């Protein structure tokens, strides 16, 4: 499992805070991507979280509500879920920050 957030309309500093929280709380590396409408935050793989627990964490951190609803449906059907698009229209997301496990407060 991983935790990923689609943060449309959020400023960079809020995406950074959410990424730091995930890195610190779950002791994983996290990447921050600039998208056409905001940011994507993606963690490295986690162990011990169920799909439902991942959804609860994503919802509490402000993930796109429509994405949460779609993933709830996909999980119930046994389909692949937690999908983020790398390209939307002509805009390809761009890596703008990474947080390592060793130093969750520093973004490179």
C-alpha cells in the first residue's frame, strides 16, 4: 500500500506540510509533484495498512473527495485503486520535492 494525495487548489506550503506528516508518521519517503491544478503527494510503499485505512488517512489529509468516492467503489469491486495520472491533457506532472526517511523535515 501507499498513501497518495491529489491536492487540487492547494498551495505548495500545504502540500509540503502534508508530505512531511506522512513521512514522519509512517517513516517512509515521500515525493511531491506539481500538477496542472495543484500537487500530488506520494509515499513509498507502506506495510500494515488496509485499503480502508489508506482511504481514511487520505480523506483526513484532504485528498480529492471525488477520488475517495471512486476508490471506495473500486475497492468494493476488487478493482485496482489509488490511481494518480502522470499526464493530464498536455500537462505532465513535475517532481518538485522529495523527503527521505532519514530526515522527514527536510525537502530536497
